[in-house]
């Protein structure tokens, strides 16, 4: 069966059956998608360094921080 024939048959399935097919395909790829080795050295020490328990700032808050920094720098 060619890929095109498989695609045609998959499109004839109900939406529920197509979701089930997607889940089966994703599960079959999971072992292949997992990284085979952990980062070493400097990369390993940097993982999670910027993680915080607070929410990220909003766009308005970032703009205010940038404006404040420019004022401090140039005035």
C-alpha cells in the first residue's frame, strides 16, 4: 500500500477513528522522539536556571521595564 492509498483510506474514517489512528501513530513514535542522552557539562547546569514560580510579565509590564531602564541609562 502506498502512502497516498493509506491517506485516502484514513480520510474515509470517521473523525473518532482518525483521532484513534493519530494516537496510535504518536505512541509508536514516542520512543523515537525521546532524547537518547542527557545534556552534559555546561548545558546540563543551565537547565531550569530561569525557571521561577511567578507568572511572566505582561507586554505592558515589559514595556514599562524597558522605558524605566532607558530613563535610568540616559538621564
